[in-house]
């Protein structure tokens, strides 16, 4: 294999590890630097999300690198949302009317280890841990890193530098602070934070609830969700306002207050968490925010990808999937321009084309994620919402090639961009909700007649301001 340019990647999380593997497969020499210790040798920090939702867009990225089959061994299929009311009653709201469409609960550290192992097997890859990025020379694709083992600073340089160092990106910070670089940046926080808890497995290692669903306890202003792990446990996440609410993190300061809150709002979940209070105060409370910025590239030498470029809130389960899709889009553009200028690659063109193709879609999924936050905590248990979902499930089951819900467009249609999914999905939602609320879809109508009316109404509202807002 002919070794091409040397690429320095900052951040060995999921996006950085997949990008490293794919670029190495293309023949580049890659140095991957991570500020944390090697997670294959140390236990992950408590309170950090230990499982994620892997869906079609993410699997496409893993398939590109040839490790999707191995990743699927870490997956637990989830076919819908299991809704829990205050009395402990449950009902399943499926994600799709098509039986082959579902999302997967997957271990974040398990997947990250798989990617690191695969990258490390490449002879043209070097992985360096315990080195935190202090600053980046954007024009020269180099950075200063602190070796946390020795306390000394060291410089690393390459032909190209790519920052995949997450929402708190040091590479992005260098772009923000660079005086010659006109960098736009926005960061919007939700008034809610999150805290991770756990439903342990039984003594026999069994699940205490249905493992084939994402469990959700929607309560209007607050919400609890749970995803299954391979060991029989569930990772539980509480989403709660920080303040200015009857129940908020500022007020839940004692074991009694926490137990009283769960007894009132999530009684069936409380019975599954014997050490709730201990977990609650041992695990940190994390913020929830959206980051949008541009441009992502600088001088044709430096680029940011993944959460470093477009961090989103977790309510569509698309953060990891969007980052993996970044790698796919980048790979396609690199394929188009690689070595096309007298045998060389114009990286400025590659970076610019990548951003032009990708920015509108990452903005779209950021907006969709906020949409879904309100849908999950407020609307999933409402009668109108359930009528809409029931109708959509029937459409998808009966006319699988003719109708896709907004959730299906986003989650199960990797060939449709996030921007297109947002436009079509919002229009469909508005059309169906209006038709149901106005009584225009009667019981006497056939399913085919209802679909025709929905399609016409969707077309009529497709360009409404309410549908296409916030796309820029």
C-alpha cells in the first residue's frame, strides 16, 4: 500500500476512531491523539453515557469500514417506545410499521473499543493516549499537547489536522480564537440537565423489564428513559429542569426528596432501582446543549467533524449516527477529489465541498433533536399523538413503499438527507395532526383514501414557514 499524506486526528472517541480506521484503509498515515487514558485499560467515568442508539446511518459508516458485523454483536434491538404512565401501566409505540426497522442499544465503550482495536491493527496508524490538546496551529496542521503522565508539553504535526474532539473541542476553540479566521459560533443550552442511573440485572442476570424497547416515562416537564445493556441491566437517564419547577435538580438535594419524587412520578421504575438515592448523588448532572458553527475548515489544513462541529441534544438518538455519517460523506467527497490535481489532493477543495454538503444536514438534525425532546416528554402519551402514530404505523405496514413517518425518514432512510427528512417529516406531522383534529379522516374511509388525503395535505403545507424554519 502506498502511504499518502500524514493526517493528525485529535480525539479518539467514536467519530475519531472510525475516521482513523477509514483513512488508514485509504492508505493515509494517521496519528490519533486522545486526552483520556485508553478505555480498554481503565474503567469509564461514572455518569457518562454507557449506551447509545445505533441506527441505519451509523451502521452505514461501520459498513464502510467493514466492521458492521462485529458491531451488531454488541447490539440489542429495540422495536419501539415502551410508554409508562404514573400508575405503572405500559403500552408499546412501535418505531415503524415495517417489521425490519428498529434501532439498537449499543455499548458506547464497547463500540469504541471495537473501533480502536480495528484501527490499531493497521500498520499506518499510531494511537497516543493521555495527551490533552492545549492549542492548534491551524495553518500548519500542528498542535501542542500536554502529556498527562509526565506533565510535559509536546508538539505533533502532520500534513492535515482533523479535530474530532467532541463538544468541548480544543481544535474548535483554536478556530474561535484565531484572529485571521472569521468563525461563527452558537451554543444553546436547554433549561434541563440529565443524570444517569441504572436498573440492575436480577441476581440471575436477567432483565427486570422488556429488553426489546426503549422505555420512556413522559411527564410533561421531566422524563425518564431506559435502554438495555448486554449484561441484563438498563441504563436509565433522568431529564429534569435545573430550577424553577416543582421538581428540579436544585430541589432534589436529599435522599428523601429523591425517593418521594420517584414514588410520585415513576413508581414502577423506583421498584427496579434498589439503590436509587446512592446512585443519584454519586453520579454527576450533565448539561444538554446544541452547538452550531462555521466554517469547519481552515486554510485547507485543518477541519472539525462530529460533535466538535455540530453537537446536538440526544433526543433523536442521532448524535453518534450523524458523526458516523460525517465519515461517510467525507469519504465520498475525498473519493471524488483525491489525487485529481496532478496526482495531488486539493484539501481545501475537499474540506469546502464536505462542509457545503454537510452543514445544512447537521443543522437540520440539531433542530429535529430539539423537536423530539418536546415530543418525548410532553406528547408521546397524548391521545392525539397516539392516533397519529397508529395511523402512521398502518400506513407503513400496508403501504411500506409509499409512506415513511418523520421518525422513519430520519432513522431508517440513510439515503435521504437530514434536511429532506426534516422538511417532509414536519409537513406530514402537521398535515396528519390537523386532519385528525379537524375530523377529516373518518372511520368510513379506507386506509388508501386516508393516505391520499394525507399526501395532498402534506404537499399543500410543505413550504410553510413552520415546516422549513431554522434550516439556515
